[in-house]
C-alpha cells in the first residue's frame, strides 16, 4: 500500500467559529477562579492546570542528520544540539496528594532555536506541552469550558473525598481496560493508573504547523532505564509526594533517552485539525523520529532547578516558532488564558518569567 503524501500547511485548514472569542473570555474567568482560590490557600500562586510537578530534568535534544525534506522542517530543519528543560506533572490546578491519580503531563522547553517567532513569543525557545495519552478529552473550546468549570468547582474542595473517589475510579478504569475500553473521562476525573511518569509516552494531542506541513508530536522512552518503568504503578497510599520521591530516586542513577517523533497529517478526514478527540491512527499516519532527547543522572528536585524551572519559567504551546504554529480550536483557546494564568502567577509571586538560553 502506497503511503499518502503529507498534507501541505495552509491557513485554510483551520475553521474558526464565530463564538470562539466569547468562549475564550469565559475560559479566562474560570482560570481566575482556580488561580485566586489556590493562591489564597497556599499564599503562593501556582499554575491553573498542571500545578503539581513531580520532577524537573535538564537534558539535550539532538536533531538527527539526514532527515528527509518533509521531516527537515522548523526546529528540525538542520542537525544540532539544544539544551532542554523538562517538567513532569499531573493535570489538576490543586497541589493534591499523589493518591489522587490523574493523567501525567510533560512540558519541554528547547533553547537557542532560530527562526521567525510566533506573535508575542519572547526569547529563542520552543515549547512542547504533552500528556500521556494520544487524544484530548474535549472536542472544542465549549466542551473544554464545561470541563474547566467542573475543575474550578472542585478545586480545594473535599480533598479526602477526592482521594476516595480516585481510588474507586481507578478500579472502574481497570475494569474498563480489562474489556478493551479506555475512558479518558474516567481518567481525567481521577481514575488514571498511578503510573511512573518516567516510563510513559507523551503526545501533543493537538496538531501544529510543521514548516510546510502539519503534524502531531510524540516523546517516546527508548532507554532501558525508562522502558523498564513503563506500566509500573507507584504506591502513593501513604505518601503525599510519592511520585516526586520515586522520580528523584530513579533519576539519581538513570540515563534517560527518549525519541522525539513527528506524525505528519496525510488525510484531513482521518486526521482532523479541529477535533483533538480523534486519534490519528499510526498505521495511517506513522510516527517518524527526528531527534533524540537525553537526560543524564541528576537530582530531579534540587532547590535550584525547582526555582529556575518550576517558579521562573512558563510553558506554552504558543512559545516558539511560526513554523510550529499551534492549530485547531483547542490550541487557539489555550493562548490567551494560559498567558493570563502565567501573568497572574508572576504578579502574585513577584517573580517575573525568564526564557532561558542554552
């Protein structure tokens, strides 16, 4: 079977609905509920989503030589080495005990990236924000708003009850998986397996411009020190920060190697731009490796790293190159609210953000 040619990027691939502006304003309002409530409780502002970090890693991204023309695009247009920062997290806007099991996130900041910047993108970095599943939980900003309203209502409410509910939902989710069903709704509400984040594969879930083309991204663990932990669950029943402690112990002696992979869009019916709840099937749009990410053994929770990355950096899909412009309604809805969230955090904490150089 001949592989379909990759779809060329065009602004016409996106469809902007007339009420998107109104929905984005409502999203900002809900982010404010979460931000203000958690800042009041902690005396310190935290991220409105992915508030709790489990590890901060420094590493190097090495862009491969000899990439084909359709893969040699944007950041990956030529071979090179870039210092990177990685933040491992879970997706709630609260700092919750790890017994409340939620999907994992990985934010990646690549330094010293040359090229035309996205509007308002400071510095010379390229951010990639990923989660450990191939699809987003909502199809459009309105449904995202409904989910965020639920998150805002439960932020800082009945933490003990959340722990019990999470345990029940984990059991439900395992039952569904046993019969071949995976529920992103159950996982998002606290029924995700309490997996070791170092063994997980992370996906961009939403599409991006990839120079002349369109793609989604994936970060896949390949070294034995990581793949040995794939599917491993961490017992967090009696330790509030069990995941952070596990990652710190593991990274003290682990060489982590991941492959950064690109999935080019080849059919906009099968690989839609505007609906991130549709998985782009790998057999129809294969992932191809364009770079390798390596992290040497290190202290993943040193005070200096926590301050420099967790406190003084922001991660956004809208920080980067025009060649990797975020596409689709969910990405458009992430721009202003996420910047608003970061600016609130900077003001409240009196700590401006810094875009690092390698």
